[in-house]
């Protein structure tokens, strides 16, 4: 299907697009432009960057962490000393060059330091998702053959101990937080700061060895190994070199004019490539300060206190923040609500234009300045965005209304497109070229092309070295010329060079009528509603599209409280008649929107169910980065899918769930199957 339909839609963009110009200041001449960055223009490894920063920015803050309500700070000089002490401690344990060191825990300076310390001694850091269960950790630890684990706390230590019998190469755990660890058998356990003290005491003995190992590090030495989310199968270990990390950090920092004076808040999973680049790569390149919140519960408070100048969040974070704002305004007094609505209407009218430096009338500027004093400024302060100079979102499409809301406040929110294999950056939006319907232009040093089947390919200095122990997948993803298949279908706008993503190429299919099936397009439209958390659309090779929907418990629960509607559980609230009516109205509104798109009008949702539970990574339904595992969901909920297509008005089901403590259980439910009104399908595409 894809080979037949998508080339027609994309006008067969087979040749490499000249898309570097918007980033590099060159003209669009219709030929392939190349700006490959092949040599180091400075220190050739992350530890070398650390050494440079310790001299150049010695007394400037490098890392901060809030603990017990108090911010602690380390300068670059102190950071280098802390990292070297840990590196010497690892040498005392007998760590070898090429060993893998797993790092597990929440965002903390000492865990970031452990990754750099591992690099110093010639080992390879492998950060893991802290919310992964023991079985998931066992796969990654076993696959890379980690000899050492550096764990944040007792919870992570327990998970490793639970599976240590499955790990023949595992030897020792270094734990950071000593709480709860006193009575453990320490035959294979070392306390982080005690290991640092051992390292300091052996500096005279091991210092020369540490210097020798650092001297061996080159631009092509392995910097880190990060595992993919495993959407369709087992996670793959993506090997990234110093070249990948440093060149990407350098060009992306220059693109957004990042400097040593910037601040970021490190709160996203350490195992995610974006966090590694922002909190290690770009931090080491620019010398800016990485701030770690006290906990997930205090993240928003800590965000307001730090006031980062450089900020990244997936769309769901921005959606949740906006939902909370709108909930609070619903509870506000009449005057405050009217004032908010009045000035926000004006902000939507002129805010983005002001942000982009476009011409705006003097009265509109005065009114916007009044709004800044009364509404926009206090709201940005509440959100923690008062100082944000550059903000990014990526991972999923963000709703145009949500995107425009933040930009209307004067927040420079932009979109980027990337993946682990690219060391994050493939495309990004330059200032003045920010739009909600594209993911920007090719980043400096990146080349793009669209294959005949519509799949997006790229190559750049950030292209990964290989998938560890998986030569077949490496060859299937990266060709001999360095072009990498993204797995996404999209096209490049000829006039602007902006890339637009349609869907995952493997998910793009064909309806029985011959019309295009692109589930992500419809799912994202539905997720723009605050009441909807997650959506999974079905319909490939079928006559009609159907959907599973998860409600957003926070938004819908607040609505229930305001309307004095009692409920005892997610399941009870999800099947409430008024909730079902509201979700149906959202589905039908999206159907009307989709019907206007000739290309995708066949993707309207005919029938849907509101699921009795949230899709959960612990149940295998989502990845740890909250990507839907479609094949698993199709198998697990086959009975519900069958009811969506056989005309049933309801379906009874039993679903296995995993509780927070790891125990398994089951929940029973009878779900209502709702039919949604659809619009006439455009006939042109169906006929092609």
C-alpha cells in the first residue's frame, strides 16, 4: 500500500532535499547541500570537555541539586574533582577498559558524574529507565554484559539483586543513597561516597593509570550506549561515539545560541537520549548549569525556583500544564475569568507575531504590555517559564491550540524531530520560522531525503555507530553511505524546506476502500482534548476505523468534582454516561475535521470504547517513553477489538494488570461500545 499511495501524496520526493539553507544561511538552489562536520574543533572526548570547563569556568556552577528543601551547588572545578575521585574508586574495583557500567536512578548530579567517570576509565556507561521493572532491567543488563551497576537508591538495588542470578557477568553494585542499606550483605555492594574516598586515598597509586586511560580516548571512542524504547520488540543498544555527542552538542548549541550563562532543569529519564544530550553533552560543551529537582513530586516547585532559560518537555507535559491552568480558571471568580479570557484572546492575536519580531500596531503592543503585567507575566511565573529563552517539544505532535497558547505568552516554544540513532537532532525550527504543522528544517550538518515509499532518511555527524550485538539491524537501518531510515513517513515542503511528518511508516496502511490509513494523525487530534489521555486507532485493511480511548483522570476528575459527581475509581468515572457523551462529542468533532482532509478522510472513527484502565508501561502496553505498543495491544485486547467490528453494543472483558509492588491481578469490566457520527468520505482518494 505505502509504495503505491504515499509517493502520489508526496510528489515522489526521492532526491535529497536542499534543506540545510534555513539553518546555515544558504540559498535553496535545488541541489544537495552538504555541511558534514568531520573533525573535532576542540576537546575530543566528554572527559576532556570536563577538564576544559574546570579550568575555563572553574568557579561557575556546573550542577545543582535540591535535597531536603535546600539547593546544593557544585562548581566546575568541584565537579571535576568529584568525578575523578569516583573514577579512581572504580579503578580500585578493577574496572577494565570496555566494561559496561549501568546507571539507574532519578536525575541526580552524582549519577550524571558516574557516567563521565565511567568514560574516564575507558568504560561505557549505560543508563537505564528508573521505572523499569526487574525483568526489563535483566534484559538490558544481560544484553550489554554490565559488570558494574551504579544505583540511586534501595529500590534500584533490590531490582538488580532480584535478577542477579540471570547475569553471569555482573559483579558489583555501587549505591548512592544509603537509606535502608545498612543490613544488606555488602559482599557485592559499595557506597558511592565511600568509594570516592577510597579513590582519593589511592590517587598516588592509580593517578597515572587514570591519566593514561583518559589519554587513549579519541573522537571515535564510545561515549555512551542508550537503549531504544522497544516499541515493536526488544530494546536495541545504540552505540554513540564522542564524535556523535560532541558534534551534535556543538552544532545544536550554536543553532540556539546556548552559552555558559544558561540553566536547564534535568527531570526527564536519564536513559533517554534527549536528557543525555541536554544534561551531559550540551552542558559539557557550553558549560551551562544542570539543575536536578528534589523529586518528581516537587518538580514544578523546583522549576519555578530555578527558572530555566533552556527547557524541553514532551507535548504531554505542556498539555497537562495547560489543563491545570484551565481547571484553575474554571474555579476562579467571574472578574478574574473575564480578565483572563480578554487578554488571552489578545495574546493569541498578536503574541506569536511579537515573538517573531513582526510588525504589530502600537495600540496592540500597549494592550499586550498591559496583559503582560496582569496575566501573562504572573502565569509564566506560576508555570516556571519566566526566564525561558529557548523551549522545545518533541516525541509526538503537539496540538496547534496548545502550541500557540504558549507562544502567545511570549515563550519561545519550538518543535524538533529526532531519535536516539541521530543523537537527538534531525530537524529543528529556527527562530522566526516556527509553525505548529512542521518539525522544522534540517539541523546544521544534517542531510535529508525522502525515499520512494515516503520514508524519511537522514545522515549527519550524529549518526550512531551501531546497534550493539545486532549487525543485521544495523545494516537494515544504516546503509553503507551513512543514510539512516527513520521509520517515519513524511515530506519536505519545496518552498520552505520544512519537514512534515505524516506517521510511522510501519503504521501507515490502507483501508479496504484503498484510502490511506494513518492512525497517529487521528490519535493526535483526539489527544489535543484535555479530557483524553491516550488513543489507539485500528483500521488497517478494514472497512472502518475504530478506537480505544483513555480519559485523563485529572481533567475528568476535576470536572466530576465541580459537578458534584461521585466516583470511586477510574473505571467508574470512565463509564459515566456524561463522560461517554463528552468523549463521543470529541470523536465526532475530530471526524468532521478529518473529513475535510481529502487524503485522510477515510480515517474517521466509526465506533469506539473508553477503556476500563489506563494503558501502562508496567503492563507492556506502552514503552517507558509512553509510546504505544500496537501489536501487544492488538493481541491483549483482541476481544474488545472484535466487539468494535461485529456490531456489539457492549463487551465483557478480563484484563491482567501489574500493581506497583509487582504483583499481578485481574480486573473485570463490561464496556459500552459507542457509534460515532461520520461525515461522507472523500471519493477521490478512495478511487485512486
